[in-house]
C-alpha cells in the first residue's frame, strides 16, 4: 500500500514542485503536500475509516530546499506526526493537542480494531498561514491530482469529512454529490451521496473547533461512533 502511494506521489512530484510550490513564492507561497503513510494496523484492518480535514498549513516546512526533498521524506513526516511512529498493536493519539486531533482520538479509542487514516481535501495549503489559497488549490487540482488515486489505494469503508462549509472544494476534488441530512444531531451531520459509485460511504460535519464552540463536540463524537459501530 505504501509503495503504491510513493509511486503515485513520485509520478507528480517534479511537476508539483515547479508548478505549485515554486509557482509564485511571493504572493502564493505553498506548503508541501500532505503525503500519507498507512500503518500496518490500517493495512491489516477489516474496517477502515478516513478522517478528512480541510488543509494543513506549513506542512513539511522543516525541509527548506524543495530540490533536495523527496516524497518518501514527506511520508516520514506524516508517519511521525499522525501515526506517532506506530508500532505493535497499540494505536496512539495522532497529531497534537487540539480540538481537531482530539476529536479523532476520542473516536479511535472506542474502536481500536478499526484502521484509521488522516487525509485533507486540500492536499497543499499555505506555507505560513491558515486557510486555503484558491491559486494554490487550482494548481493542485491540475498538477497534483492524487486524491482520488489515494482513495483507490487506501480503500476506506467510510470517510468522515471534518470540513464544515468546504463542499465546493469537496466537489472539485472528489466529485459531485447530494446531501442527505442525518436526523437527531441538530442539523450538524450530513451524509454525502456521491454520484461516483466507487466512492465510499461519506459523512460531513463541522470542524471540531466549531463543534466545540457550539457545545456539540461530544454529541457529534457519539453520532459518528454510532456510524462506525454499524460498519
């Protein structure tokens, strides 16, 4: 699985560096892309869940020279940050202490046999600021179109979009869909019914920081846990 991901990233790497990362470093400085490395636990799991966020700004900025950076090094950054150098059979908390990563960990702890992978709908964010740059986003679609191919390799059963109002970007990357509201969760959870039959079952809710500010953090964690329990 990881060899397939590495081959995919390598295919587009040089074009991404020239046409995204170096395209306009004055007005639109981009980060490196988030490149996934799947744990052995995920690869061997019979049930798999992908958590998909918005974008990760400044990703891989510890590599200042793009000409000396390779996809396998970025996959190593992912492994150290998201997977916490996972070993053995014990899953570990991903990321750092924030509502976004704590929300995932809240769910992961409940189902340790499920395989988890973290993804972003925007593969390349800004280098030093939060948010999404439309210039970088459009060039990513053109020169680093890996998201759907990653999905074919990773084969999750469910995607949980923790993105809030990013639907137009989800459509650009993953394809068109209809929205089906889920009852009983205060209008904060929707199922995304993709027109592409190859897409996994997908749900979308607010960013966990927004859920926390609305006092709906645990309501949504419980609702998504109910979904996963019925896999």
